[in-house]
DNA sequence: AATGAATGAGAGTTCATTCAT
DNA sequence: GATGAATGAACTCTCATTCAT
């Protein structure tokens, strides 16, 4: 966790630092990243980064949390559609996925960061950070899942954890495949539609 | 590629080295791995590892290739069942997935290694190694996919690349979820059955 | 070029480091020199030398430049004597050569360094450093040459480059032979006189 | 000194090895040269080089001696011209210098090797080799010098050692300047003539 | 006579971290 | 509050050399 001092910085300064860190961590992964390069790009002193963060790991953990939060904000809150029937539900899901794709498309670094994070090969000390970030993303998915089940859009005969895992896996397919195979943003909608339809077949009752 | 000398070593010695490398790379990823630790664990000298391999990257690449190959061998060759109808096909797939799970279960390091491999955040220098390993794994999946389509077990209206991506994503769910949630090997079969059924719903015609 | 930090060090510390580097480079040449030995003799840490200089090459280049500059300072600025006739000119030259001899005599390492520098068998990477140092020494010689020609003390019918080459060659004879054959400083003057007279015969009109 | 075994090799094999060594030593100097690269280029085994030579230094020393000998052979024996007057003498000298230039021109590596050798920054252990090589070149020059003096072509009022030093210095000018500034072999003769004339002025009575 | 496997020492370089100012 | 000088450990990699075969 960053020391409280960090949050008292002008927001601009914070962003400069986090942006440099995002660039570096997403490009080289946690282990391959260099604090030296981060501070060089951010234009701050060696001492400063240690004045704001306990360690490299701490910086990474904070960056991760912050990026996941931002992503969730960008994707928007999940709201059960007024129409309480499956078609409308899946339409909402599709909409969220499309926003997700656009967020990833706008910041490939974020996608890299998350992929590195999920590889799980980091120092044991950052696992806590990883779990934290994961937990902050889960509630949103959990709520979406419960809503889908309550209106009969999603099957209820298999464990939630499995449904979530599948949801996240397909989510990763969305960001990797859609962006790789349909780089033109105008094709995003169609590609997402296809994949969400697949997801729907997979986990509808 | 390892120098030919490596292959002339007693098989035991080769295994000792590769085992040490697998431990290290799977625990820390490519960037975080330390050659010093590898040679210490393998009980060989600093010069030796460079006598067998050109570089850290070379060692990693060879390890990756070798592990993927072994995995494929362990999972077994894909053969279209005599009965050429979907149920038999999916049964075969399920069978392969179960073997996959058991292979992963037997060597969690392998799972870590492959996850690091797929995170893709490594130095640009190891991308060749990654691509190579990927290519050695793809044919197997491609053949399985084509067979499924030819007997009407898999839909043909969406691109192969997408089907493969989904197949691999579900595959990852199998190794992460099954092992996490059903650590008792006796439950593996049931869990795999559930997930393969989900996969079937997702991509059958 | 050394990082600016180096120049903010106490002059004494700078000298300690450069002295150690001079010892090492002059004794073993660029390729044979060991940074480990340099830092050991200078009594600084391994990290420090890289905090001050970009690389071994950078340290060598800076040392070379600095030594050449110091040498030029010690030899003194070249000034055309008031009396604009050859005898006075050659007398001035002789005077400079004598100072050169004394500088070399005071620091044999400098002579070694310069000899290694001129051998030019270094890695292609240090050629820039060598060229730089050369350029910083040339203007002095060029000015001296032009002055000699303008008052008729030096022939003008052969290319300047050749005259300079001969001048430098004789210069090297001065430092190697005078020091080797006339180690007693009191004999320096006579020896230099002899050699400058030879040089005069060689390149006067 | 190479072990006697080396000389029992087929001359061709000897040449292959020495040629590879010449390439490497002339390109990187003694300290920077790599035995590994030498044996790789020569296509011999690691053990062989140590079967023929005691050490890296031993190989270097032998190469040096051999090259100097070859050079002297190529330049040809010094013979006092029948006509015993200065013009004929200097003409002979000029002729030898021209042959020297051509030898250097034919093998720039030789020039590099000798320059590295003369830099004197090698390990103390190779100094003996250096001295040996120097001694094997000296007799030739000494004889030439004595001949010149006996017929009044060279002054006798300064020490022989100094005359020799100047001769060698001018010799170096010949190989460095002539080759650098007059790369066209057809210009060699004129350039050499100019420089030998300068030498003549410098050391004739 | 000849090989090449094997090695430890050491190379240059980068690292995350500390701490006096 | 913020800096940047300083460091030692660790890094990947190359070296000349030895020796069993």
C-alpha cells in the first residue's frame, strides 16, 4: 500500500508516476521491470519513489488495484435491465463486453499488465496484491451472475465459481482475440456479439 | 537451441538440469528466474550451463519446447473415434482433457511455466521461443478441431482461430478450476465432464 | 562522458579514482584493464563507478581526454616568438619538447596510456574516445606547424598531414629514447636539443 | 615457445592456426583476443591449442616472432650496393622501404599486430617475447646503419640507438601514413621517396 | 596424438534499497 | 518533504585452462 503521502500529491504528479510505472510493468512484467527506468520516465528522484511506496512490489500492487478500479469504472456499473428476460440480459452483457473491449483497445498496456498479473509467477509477496485486485473485480461479476440467474438467463446447476471462471476465460478471449483479429474498432461490435453468443450457449440453462 | 553436447549427456544429467530449470522458471517466470539458482540446484558449474546452452533464453526455449512435447505425448495422440458421431467425439475430447488434468496435477510447475509463457510479457528476445512452442502445440489442437467439424460435432460458422482461442481458454479453466476446486483426483472425472459439456454447448453447431 | 555527478565530487575523490584508472589502463591497456582492480585500488564500490561513468569505455574516454588536456596545459600554450625567424622558432619548439619530456618523466603511466591509445587495436567501441582525444591534441600541433611555416621555419612543399605524422613520430622518439637513454633529468636538455635539431633538418625548407 | 610438436604438423595446418591467431590478435590486441574464437576459426579443438602451445601468451609470442621473421624475409636481405656512394645507398634504402610498404599493404593485420606489440601494455610475461622479436629485427637494421655510416651516407656524431629509434619511427610513419594517405599502390613509390628523402635530410652528415 | 567436456574465476553491468542531508 | 549519492549483491556471460579419455 502506498504511503498516505502519495495521495496528497497533486493528482497530475500521481498520474505521471503511475503512467510511467504502467508503461514499464506492462512492457517487462514485474520481475523484468526496472525502477530506474520508471523514475527516469516519470522524472522523479530515486528517493521520491521510496518516499511514496515501500518497495517495487508496493508500487506494482497499487498500480494494479488502481488500474482494475479504473477499468471497472470505465466499463460502468452493472444494472439489471428493466426488462427482466434473458434476451435483454444478454444484450446488457454484450454491451458491457463491448465497453471492456474498448477500454482494452484504448490501453493495451492495461491488458499486458493484467496478463502478467495472472501469470502468477511474481514474487510471493505480491500475491496479496493480486488477491486484493482480484477481489475488487469479483463483486461486479458476482452481481452480474446472480442477476442473470435470477431471471433465468444463466443456469444454476453448476457452481458459481466455475461459472465465474468460465466468464473470465471468455472475457480473456474477448480481449485477446477481438483485438488481435478485428483490430478495426468498427468490427468490435460484431465480434463481441459472436463471442457473447457463444458464452450464452455455454452457460444458459 | 541447446548445443548438441547437451543431448550427449547421460539422460539423468539432462533431467537434473531441466528439472532445476523448470522449478526456477515456473516459480519466477523468465525474467525473474536466476541462472545462479538453477545451477546451484542442478549442482553444475556456471560454465557448464553455458557449455550446453547459448543463453538463458536458449535454455528457456528448450525447456518450453520439451515440456510442451512431453505434455502432448502424455495427453496422447488425437484419433477420431471409429464411431463418427458427436457423442463419441466429445467423449474422446473429455478423455483427453482428463489426461491433461492429470498431467497438470502431476506437475503444477508445468502449469506455471505455460502460464508464464502465455503471459507474453517477456523480453522481446524470448518471443521466438514462445512462438516456437506455440507452433508445436497447435497442430494437435487443429487436428482435433478439424475432426470435430468433419463429423458435425463442432460448428463451422465461426473462424477456426476463434474456436481455438475458446478451446484454449476453456482448457485453462480446466487446469485452474478443476485443480483448485476439485483437488481430489477422484473428482476430476466429474469436473472435467461438466466443463467439457459446457464447451460442447458453446461450440457445437 | 562521465555523468555530471562525477564533477561534483570533491576533487580529491575524483583524483583518487582517475589515478587508479590511469594506473590500471596504462599497465594493461583498455582491453586488459579490470574495473574490479580499479575500484579496489580507488577504494570505492562497484556500484559507484557505474554511478559516475556509463561504462568502462566511458571511464577510459574521460581519462584519456583529461590526461591529454593536462599534458597540453603542462607543455604550455604555443606562442609564436616575437622574433619571427627560424632559430627562435626552433628554440621555442625545443623548449616545448623539453617540457613534454619532463611531463612524461613525471608520469610514465601517461606515456603508456598514450601508447595504448595510439595502438588502435582496441574494440571498435572505443574508437570514438580515441578520435576525440586525438582531436583535442591536434589543434595545438596544427597551430605550431602553421606558425613554423609562416615564418619559413618549416617547408611547405609536403602535405601537412605528413609533417604532423613525422612530428608525432619524432615526439614519440623523444619520450621513449630520451627517457630510456638519458634517465638523468640533467641530460634531458642536451638530448632534446639533439633530436629537435634532427627534426629541424628533416622538415625545414 | 611452442612445443616441438607444433613444428611436426603439416605446414598447412600450422598456417591455418597461425592465420587464425593473426586475425584475432591483430583485431583485438593480446588482452582482447579470445582463444575460443581462434580455435573456432582455425577449426581445431580446444585441447589441440594447448597441445601445441603452453598458453595464450606462448601462442602470441610465437606468432610475433614468426611474423617478424617473415617480414624480414619479404623485405629482403640488406646488401650494400656496389656503388659505394650515398645516393646509391639511399636508393637502396628507399627500395627496401617500398618493399616494406608493400608487405604491410598486403597484410594490414601484421601492421596491427606490431602496433599492439609496441604498445607494451601486455602482460609482463609476454615482454620476453617482445624483446625476442625486437632482437630478431634489430640486426638487420644495425647492419644497414653501419653500412650507411661507412660510406658517409649517415652521420656518426650521434648515438646509434638514437639513429635506430628515428629510423624505426620514420618506418612507422611510412606504414601508417603511406597506406592511409596513398592507398593506391601506384602512389606508394612517390610517397616512399618523399619520406625517405626526409629521413635522409634528418640523419645524413 | 588429439579431443572436447567441464570448470571456477572473473568480466562488465544493473539492481532495489538505504540514508544523510 | 524530497533528494540523489552510495552501495553490495546479484545478474548474465566469457575466459583461459585442465584432464580423463
